[in-house]
C-alpha cells in the first residue's frame, strides 16, 4: 500500500502479542481451573488505507480479535496501537475521546440496531455522544450519512423492522461513519445477508474506503469475498495467526498447511477442466481451553513432523511480505 508520494504507508494499526483469555470457574466456590485461550499471542499491522482480511474456521477467535482491538473486551495482555495511542493502556476518559477514530460494523444488522429507535436516532446517537451538533446541523449530517450509504432520506423516521437485512446493514455502516473514523472493524458484515445483497454491501465498503480513506479489518469466513476486498489476508487457527500474506500470493500459493487446506475448499472454476485437489483435514479442532503442546495445528496437519508436537512455531518471514508460523516453512536453526 503506497501513499500519494509513492512511499509505503505507515501502519495505522499495530497489534503486538495480543491475548484474550476467558477464565473457567467450577464448583460452588467458583474456583479458577483454567482459561479459554480465545486469542493467544496474535500480532499484525494494518497500513493506512489498507484492508486486512482475517479468515479461519468458526470459533478460531476472529471476532474476539476485533472486539479486543477496540477494547469492547479488555485484553488479557498485549499492545494495540491505533493512530499512535496504545488502546489497552488508555484511561476511561481518554478511551472515550479515542472512540471516534475506531468504529465497528457488526455481523447481525438486526441485533445491532435498537428496535425502539428510528433510523435518524440510531445514526445520530454517536453525534449526541461525541459532538455538539443539534437541530438542523445534526439533521443535515444524518442526511449526508444516509446519502453516503445509499439510503433514502425519506426513511429517516422509520424503525429497523421496516427494512431489509441489506438496508439495516447500511444503517449500521452509516452509524459507524458518523464520527469520521479512520479505522473500522468489519465483523462478518455480510454473513447474515442474502447472497444477492452481499456483493452490494462489499462494493459499498470499497467505495467508502476510496472516498473517505478508511482502513478496514475485514473479518469473514467467506474466502471468495475476502479475495475481492482484501489487500492482505491473515489466516487464523485456534487463537493464533498461521499465515499473513498479500492476497494474490496467498490464494495462488498458500504456504501454511492449514491455509492450504482452507483455500482448497473455495469453489473455483478451472478453465482447463482439471479438478482442484480438496484437502480433507482429519480429526476435530482441539479445545482452546486445552490446546495441544507445540503447534496448535499438529493434531490435524497432514505434514506434521516430530518437532511440531514439541515446540510452538513463531510467526516469521518466509518470503518478502509473507509471514508464516510453521516449522516446515521456517525450520528451527540447528545448534550443532
């Protein structure tokens, strides 16, 4: 991602060693017996104006990463620097003042909108909380936001139940844009929508990014749609990042065995008529409360080696711009 001068854009978001553990309590005395390691030592950066896709199986921790970054969950450990500020370290009032910079579009547009509020009230709520706009100035801003997301101004006094799923998601996007954010976490924003509407919402997000200079973390299990919108893709498995690569490199030649298996499931017509080899993983995903020793993927990996069951691989550069956590790709240097 290059800026107007043709130089590499600086990271807007820097996530370092992020952990999000949920404690397990048992018995009448609520004794702490362990933790669900939903996010376990995750690191990545997102450059200004870039879209980083975050993909993986259901339950791998994708949405938890997004919520921990914005401090909707209090992270267990790690640093999250957004636009120069370490978000987990901010005091409550400082965090409140930082909220306009970072926003979120939620997965379920019906559940994320208050059914007792009109569209104007929903979109205007951030303006009430963070600005001094009132009366006609506030209404003009609400109308401007509705125009940006393709909603008819005449619908401003209607309630969410009167809209389709795609229109409700547009309301959620307008609300996220109200305070002119720089960074938006899109948490499965098309998963609850009809297939015919998904492309429209993704195209809207891309158009808004071009016009407003937005930066996205796009969380999804739809690998085909991620290929359309993302600049780089991070593949996540059992709370950890397995691979981060430029989009075209990842889809053409995934390096991590899990990324390879995941992408083999993407339907893709072959003009030569050759069938893509489908990789079927054996066994179940281990519990995040009791992950395996060594590599998290070692219990299902078709290319597992003895070292994988003993030593956890670290995310390291395997090729220019490509980071992979795999002993097969980045062998441990011999000490002999």
